[in-house]
């Protein structure tokens, strides 16, 4: 199985069972760049080129190595947060990963999120969490910023940049 070149066997099987027989070039580039060795990776590639799967792989592989870790997946819109929640909940329940979504109440520490492994949040909510400093925040091992190009957007960029 081609994915086993980089991934734990179980994760490679899960990825292959989802119809991904081998990585697309941007995915392979991210893996070769050290994504799974703790390197910071920025991926810019066209729509439907597999960027989300790269993020999922980084999160799932790290979760399988250390299930006590937390992961943040940041999105610009509540609708996208809901979509990713549904997608990731289905995909990763088989390895025991618990997924949560949080998008509102910017004055709360959301300590209830400590019970979850992958936390999907809007950029604004993530900014609030960083300011509130919930107890679980120190356990975050991987942060994914979806639609990072919005950092140039005057209405959203400053929150994401912070």
C-alpha cells in the first residue's frame, strides 16, 4: 500500500478505504517536507487537490501516536465549521477521535472542550480561546488554518493574524 511509506499501517488502510490509493502531488510534497516529523508546512494548491486530507493525516497520525494530544482546525465561517465537523466526525470515529465544534460565545473558556481531541473553531473563536487560555490549550499539538489566504482580508485578517 503506497501510503505506508509515510503512515502507520492502520491509518494507511483508513485513507485507502476512503478511495485515496496514492497521494496527489501536493500531498506527497507535504509528506516529503516533514509534515509528520513536526515540521511546519504551508500548502497552497488548487481547489480539490487534497489539502484537507493532508491536514487530516497530520492530525490522525499525531493522535494515534499520542491520544492525549489536542488538535485545532480553524475555519473562517460557521458553515464551514459545521461541514468539517460532520466530515471529520465520520472519518475519524473509527480510531476513537472525538471531534467538537465551537463557534460562538467569545467570552468563555469552553473547558468542556477538554473532553475532545479535535476542536474545529472559527478564527474568531480561536482568537477568543487564546485570550481566555483554557486548561486544555497546552495539549494542542497541531493547528490547521483552513483558508489562510483570508489573512489578507481586511475584515478577517487581523483576527487570524493575532
